[in-house]
C-alpha cells in the first residue's frame, strides 16, 4: 500500500489544452483546458467567442459532457469533478467539439501545452 501512495505522490498532474476553431463555415473560436490530478479528479474549462444562440454543448471524444450557456456570443465555463461535475478522462489526441443542434461548430485536438 505504501508503494501505491508513493506512486501517487510522484505522478504529475496531466495538463492538456486544445485551441478550438470554427468548422463548416462557422467563424467562432475558443480554447479548452484540462487537468487530471494524480488522485483522479478532473478540472476543465472552456472559453468561446462568436457563438450564436443561447446555448451550445461540450463534447469530448464524441461523448456529451455539458450544456454551456451563451451570453452575447461568449461562453466561459469551469468544471471541477471534486464539486460534482463529470470526471471525464482525456488524453493527448482526443477531440473536443462544441455543438449546436447536433452539429459541430468548433473543434480542436488536445495536446500537451508548450512551456513558456
């Protein structure tokens, strides 16, 4: 059991992000950031602009994650599995989509952020 605890302490937090670009003629844009702690909790957030309508949906790897409220064409949403939000598990290369009426309007692929 001590070895299992040691492995948790040495395992770094997984951090990924995805720039989101418009598809199929949609001109919005945004960003999705994701972090998975060694203990298994997930934090993720998205910021979008140029979104028409009152809501859109966040999908990860084709699976519905959440409905997002749009205000004046913008979305800013944060999620934390420790607070009851879905504890999604993502990896580099996974696809994030923003959809409206079942159609992808923004999409991007997760990657490890570059060091500044």
